[in-house]
């Protein structure tokens, strides 16, 4: 099989010298028992081989961190690694300063590395950010060289507050054609302050897969937005596929550093690379999507 690598240049990320691939790999899928060790290893190495050299994982993603360590630690210099912490460390209270430090140490052990490029606090509310010593504990791991950059993953008022603290050099937030508020309200600030932006859910959880409302499914809110926006008409007029419009929209939104897509399929991984290689969407399609979102926005806040 002939592999086509990612051709879109890496991007400067944040305040330092870090660069990231514009298409990132969301490593949630590899943490489940539905994937074998061999499948997980093949997928991870294929991503790096194709130039998808930003990998996003988390303490809460099952065996993801462990498998990254098992299958990629031998080529650690070939990719940028981000994880998330704050919870589920045996013997430590969630969201405690001690738990944060222990979470960083556990991630290092599991992923068999001396450092993490980025460690994010995982979608915690404002009250948690105000926990005495919490941010100082994460900052201490930076000073110790265990992580290179501290970040925050979250949405809406909590994200606004996190940014106001001036402590984070990276954020992770939802950016897609059904979740656009951050484009106007967050990305100008992060761009001005050289804060790296990881865009999650670039496909908007792919709600077009469902002909009827997927009640109770995690993509139900996006299905409602997609329907209200009548996005299918934009897609039909463009002549492009849903996933192509969605992914190119997010990856090439100004201010986005990398957009992470999770998959358990090497075929889908290759497809995503080829989509991003096509570059930005035509400006008229982007403007149509932006205008339609603003027209129908009924308090559509960011999805955590």
C-alpha cells in the first residue's frame, strides 16, 4: 500500500520553539480493549510515519498512555506529546496539588519518557482552578523539566477564567463548524498572546451519520445545531464530503495550532491526511458556514 504523508507545514506553537503538525492524533481510541496491542502499535507508528506528529492523550483514556509508552517511546523525539491530568491517581485526592504532581509522574512512567511537551488540566471548573497550590504544583513540574508547557482544556466561562490567570501557554477547546463561538471570542486573544491552541472535535462528532436525532448520544447537541443550520445544503452546494468540509474548516481556522482527530483505523488516518493536504476551504464556503452559525446561534456554547 502506498502511503501519502502530511504535506502541510508544521506550525509554531505557543511562546517557545515548539512546532506541531496541523493535524493531530487523538489517542482516546487506542485506550480501549476493542483494539489489540498490535493494532494500537501499528496505528500510532503509522501516524508518526505520515507526519501526524502531535499526539493528545489523557489519564482518563484507558490504556492510551501505557500503549503510547510501549509502542512509541523508542522514537520520542519524533513527536510532540500532550496529556491531561487532575484525577484518578491512586492514593491522592482528585484535583489536589499532590495529585497533580503524582499525575505528572505517573504519565512519565507510563509513557516511558523523561518529559512531556504539554500537560493540561482536564476540563476542570473555575472553582478547581482556585484550589490553593494547584497551579503552583503544575508550574513546579515545568521548573523541574518534567513538562515543557502547562495548559488547560475547557470551554466557556471556565476557559475565559483560565486564560485570565495568565498561567497557561496552551489551551484545548472545541472548534468545528457547529461549535464556532471560540473562533470569535477566544482565538483572537490566544493569537495575540501566543498561546497554543489544540482544537478538539474538529469533525463535530460527525452528527451527519444519523438520519434522526441520536437521543442520548454525545453528538446529539451537534446534531441539533447541524439541523438548525441546514448545513446539508452548504455541503451539497460545495460538492465536497462532510468530513472534508468539517476537517478543513477547523484545521485552517486562523489561530488553531493543531486539530486532533481520533480514529481506530489506519485507513481513516490516511484519509484525514489527504484531506488536510488539500489546504484551506474556499473562502465563500467558510464565510457561508460562519454566517449561518451566527444566524442560528441560540446560546450555542462550547461543548466540553
